[in-house]
C-alpha cells in the first residue's frame, strides 16, 4: 500500500533491502500519470493524486505521507444528564468540565441540568440511620 489509497501489485520483497523502490514504468503501465515538478513527484490515477514524493538531498524521491481524508463532524449536542449517567453518575461540575476538556462532547444550551433529579443518585445517597442508644420497643410477650 502506497499512500492511503493506492495499492501496488506484483511487488518483490527483499528482506535485507533498506529502501523500497517503485518503478515509474510499472505505474504508467497501470494507467498512472507521473508529473515531475521541481523537487516534487506526483502520481495521479484517474485524476486523483495517489502518491506524492519529494526529492531529498541525494536526488532520490522519497514518498511523502498522503493526507488522510479530512472528516469533520460537529459533536451532537446532548443532554448533560446523559453524560452524567455515561460517566457513572459523575457530579455535574465534572460533567460540565468535560465539555472543554474532550473533543466530541457538547451539551445542549439552555437546559437546566442542575435542577434535574437523578433518581439513582438520590437513592444512592440515602441511608438508614441507626441510633443504638434510642429506646427500642421491647417485647412483652413471646413471639411478639
Ligand atoms: Zn446520577
């Protein structure tokens, strides 16, 4: 594979060879057009550049990494409560801090997330308070 989107076929593998050589003639036989412009070599197939190389100090073209496809996405604005649950019921200050710390996290604006009640959190914070020294109703009869 050369670049991100062009595969060379019928290649020879030489284990002790330190560089990879690409035959210009093999490329043109496969329909590629090679353009040499100053110190840049560009290989195009069907109008799209598939390989780019730059001449180094020894006048050998060295393959340049091809830019990967640029995909931009706008993070979907979600309910902060959803992130609160995703993060194992993290406190809301931590959830809000995540928006500026991580890519792909965006919250719906104008939501009153602080007033939303998370039932599992409320239940998790409840506990029964035992008071050992409080008077306890005692039995007065058997099996009462
Ligand atoms: Zn919660």
